[in-house]
């Protein structure tokens, strides 16, 4: 007999073998026990969680010669026929390939025939969301009032795509992701049955990588068994998956606490040399700090999908972090993950992000302000201790109140009110006074001053857009060299040095630009459109060279010469005298 894949060989044959769906199994068993069987069921959930397997077990339990029973016997002819797919009263239909109205019409005709072998005629329609609208409409009446001997079981990974008229006619069951520990337990049963030697950490890595899908986990185990030739090690699994082990993440989180940037960068270098995927590494590191956050805030144990051993390690590491620190790190890694998708040099972005983890005072967002305030608090505390020590040695009395008032002031700082334009304060440079930009006012500020203000703030506006992940908009602005050029009646006009297509893209994002101008420059203005290069631009008038327009009576007339002058300076700026 040909080889059978593990996920097929170990497909559940009874309700007791279904992994991780206790609530659904209990409900179906009770219905079988009491005889209160619904006419239509909807099984929905992610791939590999047991939707189709549960449907088959339910069909066997309904038609078992010793039933209906809470569990099929798997010994009678009916159970064996359903298990090997030869039972004509249990029809499995793939809606992805039989999605048209003709297929549903054929189903409706066959529904009227009574079952030939079992008690019930069971229709299992997989990936039902792939049916066409016409097919759904044709199925409605049959689904609502089928014959007493017909039961429909619809399975889908995307229930949101089903019409509400279908959803309201079915008893819905949501299959959840299977936890890591439950998957590990199932994998251990399989390896014991197959007499495969495997490390516990290897099974943990496979379970975590499968993301809650038992079928994916069994497929990975099948591949790992072939790779390891009957023995599966942790390193084999990492090499096979191209993944990074949890030890790397533990090392980075410990290095971040000690501000050991060298150890963190060496870890990235090692990952790159081994050919690991940088994006997957960043994704794993982000999940690691998310788990640390869950542990630090004492979240429910079920929210951390990890083994008991890994959970203990996370709990130990979380003691070295504050909640604010973890949240800041998650923000940095999340920004890095977004930028990696668009970068040709993802390693540089990851290294810069890891450097920020140990240099928070250089951050330009709120986290940077918090870090600098905390650093000031530490210095104040150190000064207080030294002053108290000096005064104690000299027998003098220390008056702490004025010094400790500094801490009270820092505690009262509202970081949200700090300007997003603020740069880190350097020790070698005196702090420059902030310039407050006045809001747009007809009586006090003319259009020229407002334009100058926006032009000065334009680099900071672009930086803020970059920080908020508006990379497409930034690319358009840079490609077209888009700049503020003119303001008229509270309406802003840009100049475009590139193709006309950039103008459509800018106008599509006009509200985003307006919000950034209001946030950075404190000016409420409306983006109106674009002007041609040189229109209403004083610099063009200053740089005008008469030689550029040559009047030659033999070549052009006076009228043509005058029109060229008007076109260059603008009609409002030219007056002709006789």
C-alpha cells in the first residue's frame, strides 16, 4: 500500500480524538444523546482545526448501526464505509469546484431520494463561501425546510462571506485555534505510535510554528521525520523551518536590559549568516515582547501561547522590565516590521531598531521624552544622595525640599503636550527657544507669511508622515518634488516637478496633508490643487532676465512680444505704456 500522510492517517475517527474543541464536541454529543438533531450546521474556523473531521464523525454517529450514539463504533459496515468514503448516503461536496447554480440544482433533485443504507442522508459542503450568489439563493429553500432524513453540514474558513439568509438557517459552531500544549500532546501520541525519537523542544517549535492548526503540525512533523531519518532534534526543526529559536529572543531581551548593543547586533549577524528570514525574525521578536507584556500585566495564562517551561522563562525576564518599557519596545519593533516590507535593506532597519532599544533618549516620539525625564530623575536622585553624604560627613543639615521639587516638576510633565518636532537635547549645545507658529488669521497674517511658515515646516511634516507609515505618500512627494508654492484665501497650492499622475495621488491624500500641516505648523488650511511652475512666484520675477525674451521685429511682432512678457510675469504684474 502507498504511503499515507500523517494528517490523513491520524484523522480523528471519534469525538474523543478531536483536539482542542471540547465545547463543540460536548454540544454535539448531547444532541445525539437526546435526539435533538438540527437540520443544518455551520462549522467555521481557521484551517486544520477539525471542521471536516468533526462533520465526518458526526455523520458516522448518526448512521452507526449501534446508534445514534455519542461515539461511532467504527466497527459496523456503515462506520467503515463512511471512514473510507464509500457510503453513498454521506455526500462530501467541494464548493470551490462545484460552486455554480447547476451543481445546487442537481443537489436539490437528489435530496428528495431517501437514504439507501443509513438513517440520514448527510451533505457535507466544504468551503461553502465559494458558492455563487445564485447558488446560495437556489439552496435557501432546501436548507430551510429539508426532508426529515437530510442533514446539511456547511464548513468554511470565511463565514463573513456567507449571506445572512444562510447564516440564520444554520446552527453555527466556531472552531478555535488549538493551543500549543494541546498540539504537543497530539504530536507526542503520534511519535510514540510511530516509535520516532524526538526532543520535546522540537515538538514545541513545530506546535508554535503551526499557529493553532493540527493539520499543519502533523504535516511539519511528517517533513521533520523524513529530514531526521527517524530521529527529530530541535536544531533539525529550526533548520527545516528557517526559524529562530526562543533562546535567541531570550538573549536579545536580556541584552536590552543590560544595554549590551554588541550582543544584540551579533545575534542579527548570526541570523543573517545562517540565511534566516529577517522579516520572520522581527515577527518572532515582536511576538516575544508581546508575550512579555502579557506576563508583566498578569494576563490570563491562556493568552500566552507557550509551554510551561517557556512561560517560566518569560516570567523571569519580565521582572527586569517596566510595562512602559515593553510597550515602547513593541512600538519600535512594530514600526520596523512595517518598514521592512518596503526596504531593500531589511537588516539595517532591524539593527537600527535594536539600537533604539538601548538608546531610548534618542527617540523623537513620546518615549524619548519619557526616557529623558527618567534620566533626569536618576541624576537628581544621585545628586541628592551625594549631597546628603557630604553634609552628613561635615555635620550639616540637608534641606531636600527645593531639590526634590525638581522631581515633582518632571512628574507633572504631560508628554502628550510636548511638540512632536522636539529633538533630543544634546549636552554640548544650548537649548534653543521654541518658535511658536501663529494660527492663520486674516487680520494679523497675510498669505505670504503663512506660506513661508508652511515651507519652513515642510521637512518636519515629511518626517512625521514617514513616522506614521505613509510611505506611499512620501514616495510620491519625493518623486514629484512636491512643495508648497502658493496660498490664496486659506487655500494651499503645490508645485509639481514630476508627472501629472502625482497630482492625482496628492489630492487623494489631501486630508492627511491638511492634518499634518495643522499638527506641525498649527495652521488650519485647505489643500486646493497645483500651480504651474513660476506662477505667482516672486523668485521668478527677481531672476527674470530680459535676454531670455528677444525682440526681433523681423521675427516677431509687437503683439507677440507683449504676450510673451505677460505669460512670463503674469497679466496682473504687467502694465504697458505708450
